[in-house]
């Protein structure tokens, strides 16, 4: 399951990945939110909480769709998870890691640091009002 977290606002999106991720999770929740924010803001920042992530079953996802997805405009990505998962992500290719993106890993007890890092120095497109930071 993929759920959007309450801290998502404007050009900063946050998601929690629980259990095994399916095609439906990807195509009905994750992808539309990313594409909508990119269309509106140009460049976005992303947090993915993978504390309860068990893997992905996205066998039906078309390779072309997966490759096009990797070209999105994600400037920074914070991944919140366990140290074991951090090591695993360094060895595997997964659909929520993006090339040409500043990716940083944060432990479960560092969520505030992840939010702070995502929010620092962001300059939205001209004419777009930046959302105010939310307290967590």
C-alpha cells in the first residue's frame, strides 16, 4: 500500500510505503500525485517512508512507463527507513529511486531532519507561491 502523508504540501510530497507495493498503488496513488505536482511546480522534492516496506509486485508495469517515470523532475529525495533497508537499497534498483536526484537516507528517528532538509533552500517556479512549512 502507498499512502500520501499529511505533510505533503505543494512541491514537497511525502508517502508511506507499507507491505508489498502493487501496480494499483503505483498507478493510482504514487504516479498521479508526482505527475500532478511536477505539472504544477516544475521541480519537486519527495519523501518516501519505507519503514514497513516489504517489496514490490509491479510485474505488469510496462518497461517504457518505468523508464519515462525515471525522467521526472525530482530535485531531492529523502528516504526514511531502517539501516538494513538502506544497505539493501544500495544494492538493488527499485521504482522509487531516481537518477540525477540528490537522495539522502534518514533513520526512523530522523524524520524531522528529513523534512527540514527537503524544505531548505527550495525556490518554486516564478509566480508560484511556496507552501508554508508544516509542524510535525
